[in-house]
């Protein structure tokens, strides 16, 4: 039963593909640029561009399961092609933001929510994985930390429960290989609630040097973030972080609760990725 892995250049997708392949299961890795993929021997590749329906049929030929990154463009055509191809199960890497009030109009949440709704209206069995904040989001601090500059934050005391990407991959692989998670909607987090300030303290301990946190205004943060992100997305993120200052982050499902395996900690992620913060 071949599983198609979309977005196969992404860290989670690559880890899912590797797990299935190691288990001796047939896997096909799909990307808009398949020639750029690095895959294990025996893993096939395919072109799949989620807003180009003409790429769907070949990528889905002989596929029974799909690990899907959310992309509203083309989702209805993808579902139709998947149903014709005989796909039975889709595991969607969604987002916990779909559960927030106003998700329909939020530029971050609506992206995943539209895909979830399209899949829910289909005849496919669907498993929705809704991770909260990724531990890897901390890489956004790599540039100033690597240059011994302060990390500037509008909401340094916003608390999240960052999840290690390998934990997401473990849960996704289980959803694709066992029946216990099939058809469920799961909000995934790491095992602990940490503020941005506390995450930076972990990074400082890991690196063996001080990291200065500088509190800036929301307007200053909007200006900085707006150099790289659309304004509505910046506002959405800042609203999220402002709300997260009022108490500990809720702990959702983890590898501990779902798989009986201790969840990887933020400190573990920091130790594994310390080189990214050295400025080399």
C-alpha cells in the first residue's frame, strides 16, 4: 500500500518518509521540484504541485494513503483525483490554530481550516494532526543570537508548548501504519509550557553564554516582522502571542499520551540544533 508524502523537502515529511521506508513500506516522495529531493534508496519521487491539478494523477497512481501538507489552492481537485485513484486515507499536517475563535478569517488558521473542511466533506478517511508551536520556530532567533545581539520581542512572556518535529513525525507514522489514530483529530504539543524568555534561557544554557532579551513595542515588532511577512499574518501572530501572556500553555496530546513514548523536550531540540545559533 503506497503512501504519498507531499511537501517532501520539509523536515517532518522527510522524517515520516524515512520511518515508513525503514518499516519496509512502499513510499513515494512528492514535491514541486522532485529533482531536488534527497530520498533513501528505494523511495520513488513524483512531481506534485498543489495548485496545478495536472500533476495530481501521476503522483497518486497506485497510492492508498497520503501525508498532506495543507494548501487550499487545488484541494478540491486533489480530493477528486485521490478518490478516483483509490486513495483511502489522508493524514493532514494541519494546525491547532483552526480551533481558535475567528479561525475562518484569520490568515494563519484559515489556510489549514479550508483544507480540513474540504477533506471532511469528502469520502476519504481523514486524520487531522494539529500541532501547536514548532520548536523549530526558534530558528528565527538564530541571526541575532549568532551575532551576540539582543533578541527583540514584543511579548517575551508569551507561553507556548513547543513540539519537536520528530515527535510529529512519530505520531504521523503511527497514524499511517496503525489503526489507533485513524480518523481522529489530534491537537499536538510538546510536554511543557515555556515562555519565549524561558526558551531563550534554555538556549543560553545550551550555548554556554548569555542571551539578552530586549522588550520592544508591538509597533516596533510589526515593523520588523513586516519586512518578511504580510501585514495580516504579522497581526495574527502578535495577537496570538499577546493572548498567550495570560497563563500557561495548554498541554495537548503528546507522544507520551498517544504512543507511550516520552515526548522530546525543548532542551533536547536546543542541544540538537545548537550549531544553528553560533553564527557560523
